[in-house]
């Protein structure tokens, strides 16, 4: 079991039309590594998964999108399926959820058609990623570089092409999530341990541009 992921919280964002194996395989890999995974959906008690063109299982939803925040989680997984990301990218709350993970520089993994959500969130410009081949033009039009690779790691973004790539995708997710989350944890811990002498307290709002500046 991977100690680096023990107890870490990973969000899996999906809705009806998700490719079943693209949800279940990464989730099992993360659960086996000790992570706590939550399936998050915009609505409903369960979502309809697909096995290509055939209906698969109905998968229970753990949390509704309206009840969670990206700050509740350490990483995000976006499974594919054609209908799943196509529906999600018309939901501004879902798009914003993904956007905030990317802006916070948290680890994000997307497979197959799921990079549509990254395009919609304005998060591919200047990045190199892979996907189902039909997304190539969308990614390039959004300012990203598309490559035909089994798995592509671009800093904290992990992308993959098809269900056939899942063994590599899952192994990469576990490895990269563990590494990235541990590094971030050490950074936050180090910042929290910084001390200041009594005569030299941490700068207050007035020292960094005034109260108004501190509020952004």
C-alpha cells in the first residue's frame, strides 16, 4: 500500500454516460493505494455508466457537486465516455470545479474524452496532453499541444487516450498523485513552521499593500 496516498482525498467527477471501466479502474487503483475516493456528480443518487455503446452499471454517487469544493480534495480524476464530459462541459459548476483544481495546481488526471473539460475550463493553453484522437483539433484550437502517447504527464496534469491505456494510466496516477501530494504537503508544512521573533512579527495587511490589497 502506498503510504503517500493513505487517507488522501481524491474527487472523481462524472455523470451519466461515463465509460464504466475508465471510472472503476482508476478508482480501484487509488483505493488500493490508500486514498479516499468520492464520486461526485451534478445530481442524482447514481449515474448510468456505459460499456462503449451498451448500458453498464448504475454507480452510486458519493457527493453532489453543489455540496463540495475543490479545497476539500487533494486531487481530481476525470473519466471519459463520450456523453459524460459532453454533458459536464455544459454545466458551469462542473467546469468551475475543474478550473479551480487547475488554478490551485493540484494533480488532475483525465482520460479519453475527458480533456474536453480541460478545454472548457480554459486549462490547456501552453500544455501538452493526449486524449481520444477526435479531441486533437479542440485541444490545439484551445492553445494546447496534442500528442499521440499512452500517457502524458505535464507537470501535475496526467492524460491518456483510451481504455486500452488504463494499466499505464492507473499506475501513473498513483505514482504522480503520491509524489505531487507529498511535495505539496511538505511545502505547506514548511510554511507553517516558519517562525518570527517577538520583535519582528509576520507582516500584516498594512505591510503588503493595506487591508484592501490583502483582500484582493
